[in-house]
């Protein structure tokens, strides 16, 4: 008998399966928590970016050197403003589309592609705008779009990571 993986269980549940119980704990749960953070409105910041001392980031071991802002959006923006920092919004949306049957893996791959595009623009953060899951000829795919952002102290854009 073949053993079930987390993605098999999720696929079965998505198709109407009733078993919602224990899942594998360990690497799968870490990957799941990282991909759970890839949601519209979430802000990702590159590790090593200078930050105000009051800023709290959520980082998972498999996050590829980027972390999400853990505090509420309004609190985060207020802390930045109070400490003299600016989160610049860059014009234009970037998008990554990845085909695959493992949703977590496709989300991680899409995030990697977005990170490459953001760093190419000399930005140190991004805001996820949209996450969609669809299929083409019964092959599932995930599209993730984001806006490059740049976090720095001061009001004049420097473009330095």
C-alpha cells in the first residue's frame, strides 16, 4: 500500500475528502507555514536589511533569506513612520507563474522567482498582491503577483540593498 504525502491528503481534501486530521509534522509543516505566509497583502523583507528596532519579522528555516512582517499592517506602517523609515512602493507589478502538482512547491518556486525579480530592481522587500491557483489542460499552476518595495531610513530613495 502506498503511503500518503501531505500534498496527496490536501488534494484529496480539496476534492471533497472528509479526513481533516493529523498531518506529517516536521519539514512539511515548516514548508506549509512558509507557503501560508504567501498571501495577498503580506510584506516580505530580505534578511540583512537594516530595520527599525521595533520591527518584528517572521522567518522560517526554508524561507530563502526573506521573512514576512509579523505585526499588523497598520502597526507596521505606524512604527516605520514614527522611526523615520520609508517603505517605497515601486510602480509596476511583477508576476511569476509555476506549473506543478505540488502546491507548496509551486508557491515556493514562484516566491523564488519574485525574489529574483525584486533584487534585480535593487529593492529589499515586496508586497504580495495576488495569489491564484488554476489549471490548464488539467495541469495545475499557481500565479503570484507582487509589487517591489524598498525599505530604508529617510525620505529619499537610495536603491541600495
